[in-house]
């Protein structure tokens, strides 16, 4: 391959992608890394574009830069009338202008292809195996599901990439997370990724790029793999990766920006070399048995506060060090008492969406649980497809009807409630079963309480009005 | 980023110690989409009364200092929050140089990313320059980065220390981006290679 390999011996997938993108390497190991895809959204990019204007610079590769507004956009049909919040409106208008002036690829708010940046990239075939992908957004890790090296960057770096198509980087360490065997029914990609964070903690991946592997990962669809990689950042890792395979190629093939014809064949030949070599060196290895993973939920205000749904709320004294105080604060914020069963926690709202679980498969899975059922009294439910195309696909399959019949709101694409930057927010004290990725204090609205879980678990909570083991709602075996 | 070579300008005295970035640019102005435009809110809560009128006692509101390009400040300038909005606001107002006995680390670094020269001088030099600055618009200081000196109104030159790499970047107007741009041939070579081997990228 191209590049200046760091090792001559067996390499990890991360080593291979990194090496292939080195433009320049300093004696101290600082590298200039070429960036194949730069995704841009309205919140972290304005100052970077201003920087370009101030210094009279251009976007070096507008053809490799893709912009879409997602964080601030309202998800109600009246959004064509404009964004009410003046600051949000300006940020989106600014992105419109910057995209136009600098000639980057753009999906404006009212384009059917608009959606959450991390859903749009793969959907349009921008994200391809072996690429480097960056975005001024921490959940860029999502794209690692394709065997792309993908991570979030700051606003100064956004400007750096816009201007130079490169990023100044030092190599991270290699971490392998292997999920062996098969998942049990009712257990999903979200349960895998939450369980890993529960296992390693939110700092467990700090300084590493994680490669997820093992039979349970192989068995996942591309959607599921994206869910797993999406939360690599919650485990502290710089990026998460999954080696591409036939499923990956199948997903990519025919997408608008995927290679075609001879280029496809050439791409495929390279992509097939993208795996960690036998004997590659790992700085850290974590192995979890797929059979041991249960449907999980979070109880606190950190994504590491994960427990199987059958558990009880822990007491702060169960923890050690600084976590004791953190747990106390979490329980206080969440309004929970140690010892209560997780399944006794009542919810006020259910949110299905976000870059973690806003893809078609997530909606199908949730709809399957909801079909013929209704939201519990007093519970409000919101489904926010991750992109306009996901929404369209779901409507073609009649999923919108399932959600609407169940009493859910069926929204337009965007980040929505995942963070309170747009009108979709929790009220103070409101408790939500959410398929998003962060349960931080105030994340979904000031005083709002978030329990993270999979789409099927969120659907189950919607039906019963409290956190629920989805397996209890799943069709009972016919032969009794 | 603009180059910084020499600057002759009016110096505003701010003898207060621990001027933090919250004072430099209060939090309500961080929602902006710009790096520029923050100058009108520089030192907002010191510069303006709650009703929005100017506080005539604040140094930058005095006629002699309205066009100041240099601030001579008390110890530990720029402490507190890491917001890059602080150097953005200073720059937007027109301040290109701050002189003090010490700076908070992050603010100090942020200055170099934005073409602002923070100069550290010993206590007695800062005191002498502060006195000069207090003479109003007549007190123009000259800062010469190449020779690493600040020259007061009376002709006294004060030498200052500067990291050679940072000096090089400021003199040539190079931020990280500027430096990377110097490697344009490597980037072009990479792109040419990839255009051959991986045309789909
Ligand atoms: S859905 Fe949530 S986590 Fe994902 S990009 Fe939007 S705000 Fe960030």
C-alpha cells in the first residue's frame, strides 16, 4: 500500500488506514494525515469558515467536503416556514451561505436527503472503507462501522481541514474489543455498545482506537455496526472501527457516491485487505461473551452507568473513589432511590431517533414491538428518523402508521431531542426512555432525565409506561 | 493570520491583576457564529453600564485610548475559561499586543493562533511601561518582534524573551494552517498518488 508504514510486521486495521494516509511524518511522530471526507454541520463550523474568509483561503477539496444542518433544525412540518429561534436560524443560514460560497456538497434543510450528518454520510455513499473521515462532532466515530478511520475534531481543526484537507495527528494506541458468540433474542447492537462502556468505563478507551470484532459483531447489520461505533466516543476512544466485509460492500454498492464500474472493482480489491493481520500487536484487549449481554438501560447521568434491565438502582456506596459522589449526584438528579427495581422506573416520554438509533432498522425494530399496541396513558412519544430518506423508506413500509397508531409523533429528520438545541426538549424533571447516546445532566433539556436504551427497549417502555424488559413483550413461542 | 513584525501604537494601561477571560468577553457572547464582531463586547461588563451606556471611567472609553492597539496589564492576564473568544475579541477590537508580567497558559497559546503578541516583561519594566501608557495618546510604544524589544516613549528599550518557533510563526503570519500550507507540495504529491491508485476517493 501507499504511505510510510510504521511497522513492517503484522499491522492492525487502524495501523493500515493511518499509514495509508500519512502525508508527512516528523521525527517526534507528529503526522500530517490526509482527510478523505470532511463532514460539516452548522454548530461547529461557522468560525472555521470565518477564519477562511479572514485569511482569504479556499476550501482545498470542496468535492470531499459535505455539509448538512442537523442540530438546530426543527423536526416539525412547519419548519419550511423557518426556524423560530434566532440564533439557530442564523447558524443554519450561515451554513447555507458557507456551503454555497465555498462550493461544498450540501444538503439543505428542505432536501429529502437532509438528516443527521452521521446518517447522511453513509447513506449517500460518502463514507467508504479505508477512508479517513472527520467532522466537528464527537459522534463521527459512527463511520468506523465501514472500516473507516473516523473521529471528531474541534473548530480550529475544522478550519485546518477545510484549508488543507489534512489534520495534524499523533498515532493512538490499538485496542481490541471482541464480542464472541451469539446475542440472545431481544439483545441488540445498542446493548452491546452500552455493555462495553459499562465494562470499560467512560475513560476506558482514552488514548486508543478501538477495533470491534468477534462473531457477534460480524453478525450485526451495517446499521447495528454503526450503533456500536457511534458510542466508541462515550467509552473515551478516539475512534471505533469494524473491518469491512461482504455486508459492508453490499451496503455501499450502488450508493450515489460509491465507486462504480472499474473503480468499484479496484476499490473492492483494496477494501479486502482491510483487516487486522494475524499477530498484530494490541495495547489492550477486552473480550465479552455475546451470550452474557442482556438488554440494558442506564440509570445515572454517565453512559457508563449501565445495568441489565433486571437489576436494581445501585447505592453510591457500591462505588469507589470519586464515583461515590458522582453516583450520589446522579441519583439525586435522576430522582432515584438505591434498591428500587429498574423496571419500577416510570417514564414520561420516549424518544426514538439520533445518530445512534435513527436508521431504518431501528425504526423497524421499534415498530415491531409497537404494532397493535399503544403508548401507556400519560406518556408522550416521538419518533425522529435520522434522515429524510429514512423517513421516506419507513413511510413506504407503513412504519409511520404503526407509530402514529401507537400514539407517537412522527417527525422530520434532525438531531431533535438528543440535545436541547432545537425546540424538542424535555421539561424539568421529565423522564425519558431514549435511544440516543448521552444521558448527561440537561442534555435533552434543562432538568430532563434520560435513560439510554435500545429502540426495542424504548418501545417496550412506551407501551408499559415504565422501564421494561422487552423480552416480556416479545411474541411468546407458539408451542407451549 | 496576520503577520506580526513591528507595531507602534497607543498603549492602554490596565493595572488590574488577574484579568480573566470572563472579563475579556462575558459568556453571553459565546453563542456567536463569528470570531470577528466580538470587539464591541470586549470587556463588556467593565466597559458598559447595565443600561448599555458607556462607563466613562473605563480606560478604553477615554478619548486618548479609544484607538489603543496595545494593553499593558497587571499580573496573570487571561486567566479563567479557555475560550478562544477572548483573543478573538481583543483582535477584533484592534489589540495586537498585550504586555504583562505573566499570562495564563491557555490564553497565551490562543494568542499565537490569532496573531496577537503576548509579551512577558519583568515587574519593573511593566511598571515603567504602565507609567508611559498613563500619559495618554502621546505615549506610543513600539514593539519590534524581530529584535524582541519594546521601546517606551522616552526611548528606553526593554528586551523580551520569545520561543523561536512561535516567533517564526508570528513573523511570517503562520498559524498551524499556515505551517501545513508550507507542506503543500507533499499534500499535492499525496493527492496525485491517490488520484492514480484510488481514483474513487
Ligand atoms: S443526534 Fe445527537 S449525538 Fe448525534 S450528531 Fe446529533 S446531537 Fe450529536
